[in-house]
C-alpha cells in the first residue's frame, strides 16, 4: 500500500504531522536540508579521493580507518556517516554501493543521495545483476572483473576509492579533485582523464 504513494508525498505528510505535534521545527529542517544540498556535497569525497591518489600514507590510513582519515581532509557534518568504510577499486575488483533496505549513504562526503540510489529498482537489481545494471548506467566491465556489491546500513556507510585514471600523472591534487565524480565514489562509474 505505502509503496504506491510516492516517497516525497509520504515524507511531506510525515513532516506535517511532526510539525503539527510540535516535534520538529520546519525552519530547522529546511536549514538542515539546505546544508547537505549546498555546503556538503560530493566535493568533500572528491577531496578525499584526490588526497589518497597523491599521498600513499594517507591512502593507507583511509583504507585502514576511513572516518578519522576523512575528518583530516573534508568532513561535512556528523549525520549519516559516523562510520564510513572506504573500499578501493582496482583493475581486478570493482566495488559498487547500494542500500538494499532504504537509502543509507555517506552524507558527510557525498551530500544527499541521488534519486536513482533510492529507487527500489536499483536497490533490488544491483544485487542480483550488478554487471547488467552497471552496463545500463554506462559502465561496461569485462567478464574478468569481479564485482563486489557493498550494502550500506545505519552502521556502515561505504565509499568507493575509484582508480586513478591513466594519463593524470602530471595533475595537481586540486586538478585531480575536479575529475572525481559522485557516481565514481558510489561505484557506478569510473573517473576519466580530462
Ligand atoms: Fe538505508
């Protein structure tokens, strides 16, 4: 039943109810959402990825214990991401992130999730047929590449460290940051050289 009512309407109804009962202040809610939409976004994650590409010691710290390593570089606030785990994509292994249950996502590094990430079709299909779903999203992976689907939850939020593209050896950390996309950090795309 609830599945037939769009999530946006259900959310509005819930917000209205909570507001009527005096449990939330809509102005505070709007500030909170605006913060994640404008101040916190994939740029935070991109800074983390670029630093990991240029600094092997940072990369090791990031892969060993991501949350404090991210706080060194770019941290967009504590909500929805106190425990982030970073996994590295390589020519042999490709990680892709989903939340099969709802839409858990590492807000402090990626901002708010895109609508396709919350889509029940993505959430169900990427687990069963990741290679097909990725191909549909424009990422063709060879049969020899192992795909690992990472299921985010309230306990663990996954962030993908994409492969550094060939031909970017001469780029600065800032120039590399500009190349890193949100989709690459979710694992539905690769980073391309400029
Ligand atoms: Fe979730």
